[in-house]
C-alpha cells in the first residue's frame, strides 16, 4: 500500500468508477438494474472485511 503502482491503480479505478456512474446500465450492456458499479483497490489484509460490508448493503 502506498507504492507508486498501488496509487496508479487507485487513480485508474477511481476513473473507472466515475465513468461507470456517468453511463446508463443499458449503455454498459449490463442487466443489473439499480446497482452501483464501483472499482476499488483493497489492501490484502482488508479485502474480506470490505467485501462483507459491501455484500450486506
């Protein structure tokens, strides 16, 4: 975490999330209505906890 590579990936995923929010589901070719598409870099020791939180929402 905090390495130049990780920071680059965070910026790219942030851009992907912004782009996904600006598009309709039809435009993205997805069939999951009313869902949020989000890209995120997680630390190896935190991914399970974050995934559990996201699945509960």
